């Protein structure tokens, strides 16, 4: 059974992060409000719920302690510094959406997905030891999209709805919830795109 989402506070990205952010799918659009979207293939659409296949991809990731609110602010800032040129090569790297956040046993993992053709070997080395580059394998996720403010209540409700949908469809969902955010805090709530996803076991 997937680990329940237990969250507090709205998502709010601030400071340097706002200068870059935030603003596809392999079958539909490939960008979101001017930013490249992490590619995926939509396998099945079930109302607001979608079964997606993501190809292998490279992420930059930091693990941050504290509340979800504090973690995404700090983590976003650290990753933004990396892609804006604070790396061994002084290179700028394209921003993509969504920004990912996942609870782990070491804290909150904040993730930026790197451009499609990037690998840990071709990307500039981070100058900060806590910024980690790694390759994710191909994955299938069950994802629920919703608009409005990404409050704890809405994220938890989306997680419960996904678990129920997965059970009804005979899908085995695993791991902690994957939280995905596409917009900056200046975007009006009704225009925001938020998603919660669970990994589907083979």
C-alpha cells in the first residue's frame, strides 16, 4: 500500500526561484507556458486520472529536511542555482516542468528533470555536494491532475482518490506520492496545474 501523503502548508516558490520558474507529453504538447515539459506517453485517460509511461530521464535532486513548505523553497533555490550556471562548467541548463517533490526516509526530495538528451555524464558537475545527478529508469505512473492551490488537504485528497482508482482498476501502486507542480505562486489559483502520482508496479 502506498505511504499516505501527510503534508502541511501551500506550495510557495520564492526568491531566486521566481526569476526562472515555472511556467509533453510524447503524444500531445511538448511545452507548458513556454517551458519544456517532461515527456511522457498517455496510456489511458480516466477523467482527471491518467496512466502515463515516462521514458528514462536524468534528474538533479536535493534532499531537504523540514516541512514541505520550507523544503520546496530551499530545494528549489539550490537547484535553480545549479541550472543558472553555478556548476563546474558555468553553463546554464534549460528549465523544465514540473518540479517534483517526494517524501523519503531522509527528508523531502526536490527534483528538476534535465533536458531530454542530458545524462549525468554530459551535464556539468554540481559545485555543491548535496546536488545529485542521477538517471531514473522508465516508469509507469498513475497521475491525478487538479487546479487551485496545492494545499495539504487537496494533495491528501488526490492521493486517496488515486489509491481508490488504482484499486478499482487492479493496479498495484507503490512508493510515496510524487507531487508535481507546474506554476509559480503568482499564477491565479484556477489557472494552476498540480499533480499527484504513484508508481505502478509491473
